[in-house]
C-alpha cells in the first residue's frame, strides 16, 4: 500500500537518534571522568606554579626603604643595578650640552623602583616611543622606549641633573610617579620600570664620579658622584 512502512521507518529513525544521544551522553561521562582525574592530578602542580609566580611577583616589586647618605654634596644612584657605562656625552634637552653619564643596567632580579638622585624640582618630563631591544646593550638608549626627566638641583644652584628611564626586551612599561613642577627629595621614589631595564644619569662636568665599571649600586643609597 502507498506509504506503507514509513511510520516504522520514522520510529526507527527516532530510536536511532535516541541511541546516538545516549551513546554521546555516555561518552561525555567517560571523558568527564578522565578529565576530572586529569584536573585533580595537575591541580597541585597548577597551585604550586601560581605560588611560585606570586612569590616572584612580590619579590620583583619589592621596594626597600633607602638609607639616604648624610653628605649634602652626594648624588645618589637613581637605580639598583650594575654600572656598565661611565663616559662623557652630550645631552641637549636637559643638560644643554656636554655632561657626564653613568649608565646602570637593571636585571630582572634587581629592584625596579627608581629614586631621585638629588633634591630639587622636576622641570622636564618627556616620553619617547621606541623599540624594545635588550637593555643589556648600552646603545639601546638610542632606540628604545624611554622617559627623560630633568631636575633642577636645590643643593647645587644652577645645576641640572637628567635621568633617562629606558625600557628593555621584557620591560614594556615605564611608570613615572612625578610630573613637571613637582618637588622631590633625594632618595624619594619617582618611578617604576617593570621587568628588566636601564637607567642613565647625566651629571654636570664638574661632578666627581665615585663609582667604577662593574660596581653594584643601590637606588637612593649608593653615592655615584659628588658636587662642590
């Protein structure tokens, strides 16, 4: 007869789809069981990994209070790190010509909060976009993302100090905590550079350098130069 068997076929189709759905549910249960076992197995590892990350992050962002030297003629290091350049150069925007330069490399395990090298007024602040070359190379200052700060030193009338905060391969963010016009005290916290970087300090030519290549310096503590 016409259309004979179609109802049975429809019934079989529904039964078949119901079976597929049942098998899918059973398969999902099996997968969920093994996935749950896997999650339970790696949970300890993930928690341990988070603890290590948290500890490293707290360690990286540590910010010890500096012991400021009492000598009023002292210019302190703006950063924790290793002195790897001491020379004479030209810095036009703040220093206005020839000056002395000390460049300090900050590894990922150094403190990355920068300190004011002298007391004075911030008279210049300029952000320069750039590349993110490795900060281990001193010439990265010419190409990398950086912030240039100028300070009129109150202890040395007529003298200016400049700082260049330089991002590195990992460091992608420079966070100044001061603005043009602000008064700062020697060893005061002024900025943060995250995850490996470089800081240059530009000094007047009469400044007497007190550090040498390879010296480890502490921001806000180590006397890098004397004036007067």
